[in-house]
């Protein structure tokens, strides 16, 4: 099994659990280094280290066709100023950046994923429809919304929503054989269930 995080950043979302997968888990990011940041009026420096296993651009993945079992895609969700904490920690994408990148990586993700495999996509509410529309090689079937506890530092609003994880299955290539009949389709479907 091979799981690929295509824009890992500081790997904060895993809280260390990715280590349980060992060599089966590969991280990729376009940046590498120490992006530690000190906020104004804050005495502490926030350590932000991006150290992917592979320094690469997710638009041009350095993997063979159909070699990956799952992709985790947690892209930047906001457009931030270059001197901001969010930019250092997560990176920054505008809505137009999101649209451009999604169009490009849809083909690349589909190329490297094996048949019948999954894309785990983390997004925020306002970008969800963009991803669902532009990831044409995937069928999304299980949205999971995370809500942060009320009244915490990161969620001072009691009704604020957290991230949405969309789980998508890679679509199969269409059959071009015109002799494929309904019985064959049912048999294929049945064999997958067994």
C-alpha cells in the first residue's frame, strides 16, 4: 500500500499518526525549510518546518501510472498576505489559484492512482463546490464536516464550521467495446461486491 500526501506542509493534520504507516506514507510539497514565525505582540516563535519526503510539484508527480493507493489533498484554503502567519504555516491560494490547480491536478491524480482507489480532500465550505465540479475524474460520496469546539481560541464564534473532508473514488475509464452487454455489466458489479 502506498499513500501520498501531495501538499503536506508541516504535516500538522496527522498529529504524528502518519509515522504508523512507515514507508507506505510519502509526503510531497513544493517548498522545504524552516518557516518559523513570530506574531506581533507574541513572545513565542511558532516553529513551522516543512520537510517533505519528496520535493516536487503536485502538478507533475514523480510516480509511475497507477502506482498509488490513496492521495491526501489538503491544499491552502485562504488567500493570505506573504508576511502573515497563515501564509507561513499553510501557504496561500486565491479562488482563481484553486480553480487553476484543481484543473491541473485532476488529471495527474487520476494518472498515478490505481483503479478503485481514493482521494481524501480537505476543504473549507466556500471551496467545496469548486472541487466537486472540477475533479471530474472522481466521484465524491462521503462528506464529513468537522466542527471545532465552541469558545476555543481558534473558534471564538459558537457557530463557526470547521473543515470538510470529501472522500472521492477514482472513476473507471469508460468501456469502448460496443459488445459489452447488460449481463456483463451486472456480472462485473456483482464480482466487485463479493
